[in-house]
C-alpha cells in the first residue's frame, strides 16, 4: 500500500493554498486538529481502565479530513457518519462532555447512554447522526438532502464514509439518486485502504480508483491528499458551493491512514494484516505535526502559542473526563424513554 503514499514534500502539500488564508484561520485549523489528536490519545490511554463501556474507533492519523471538511460548512449544515465517529462529531462542534459521558454510558451522554462511541449525535450543531452499519447512514444522509431540497432550505448535507462503504449497493443507489435529483449533498470518502483488517487490494480490483468509480454515477468526483488539511478544505469549499447553489452532489475521495487499530486502543499491525513499516511510513505524513512544522517555518505558530494551545486543550480534556465520570448512571425507568409502542 506504500504506492498510495504522497510523494511530495510538506511544503508542496500546504504551500499551494497558503495565500488563500490568514494566520488566524491557519492556526485555528492546527489547533482543531491538535485538539482531536489529544482527545483521542487520552481516550486511548484511559480505555484499558474499563470505565468506557463501548467499542472505540480512533481517528488518530485522520484529523485533517474531519477538520478540513467541516471548516467549509455552516452550523446548520448536516453531517452524518459511520462507525468511526469521533473526528466528524468533534469537527462539527459536538460537545466533548456529552461525547465522553456517552462513552461512559451516562444518562447525560449525547445519545442518552444508548449509542456509545459509534452513535454520536448533536443536533444543536448539525451533527445529525451516525450508523455502525457499513453504508447504513448513506441513504439516510441522501434522504436528508432530499428533504432540504424539497423544503427549500439553504442547507448542505455531508456523509462521511469509508472505502468499504463504496462496496455496498446502497451507496451506488444513493449516488445515482442524488445525481438524478441534483441533491445538496457531499459524499466524503475517507479512504484509509482497510476495512477492519482486509486491505483494499483484496476487496477491489487494483486498477479501480474510487473517485473514478464515483464519476461513473454522473456527478463530480475528485481525489485529495487526506493528510493535507488545506487540500481537503479547498475541495470541500468547491463541493459545498456546488451543492448550495443547486449544482447537485459531489464525491470527494480523501486518501488518508489510521495509525491505530481498526477498533480499540493501540496498534494492531503485529497481527500481520499490514506491515509495521507501512504504518511508520504513513506516520511521517502526520497531518498534525507536518502542518505544525509548516506553520512554524513561516512564523505563524510560535512555540509559546503551541504551548498555550496544549495547556488549554489538556485542561478541557481533564474537565470533560471529570464531568463524565461524575455524571449520573441511567436507571431502570430510563429504559422506557424514547420507546414507542401501540
């Protein structure tokens, strides 16, 4: 899979878009990615304590996709996702305390302790829902885009999906329908080249390019470097404008890599489904640290500024975990909340 690695240097990846943005915007993108990285690392560190009664799917290594994507959205735009939810939820502005409470199965979790890590939701910021079923959220997001169009709302829908989701029939059906009706939706594919522990090469023909496959459904489709937050943002800006102006859907394939296991804490490369050297090669393209270095080299991110960011983020994470652990457990009577029967 090293053939998928970005071959250029960091300057070539970020510099082409540098003139489009001011220092505050660029440092804000970095802080947002750093925040997700530190949150995920602390979740991973604490996971073995067995207080979080939920499976987890970390986005360490994939921070640029969520942040770059959601930075192009408005608060009222809707985001849907699959099982790897943390990045999308936090990028869209989801409440960290509610997220951690949900992961600790507390009553005030964002899904009322019913969903866990794979079913995060925060409608107040447009995080509309997630589904652990591969491809399960794709038709739901497509339906939400149809509703937006029929109600004449100035709202764009985004669905985060993985490379394996493109192998589900419902994805083809949704792309076809969205193109036919010119729905205001962006299909955002985080292609990390693995479905659990099955590499892309064992699931799809080697000559297949996912974004070209999407083009076959008669909609614009592009491929971007998913470790480059600015490349992701620029592609999303175009896609969102197309959707909002009535131009219809866009498919974005962002090539990226997860540094940790498919599920749980730690790295699972030692099981043999991927080479440790492959992961190490991708880690050199770290979306967080490479962008930090790029900004530092241009005087846009001083050491003191980063230290302040780190301290603020550390305090926020500590307070959020304390809040979650002190939150009430659900009670038996709560089993009947949101349950409907004739």
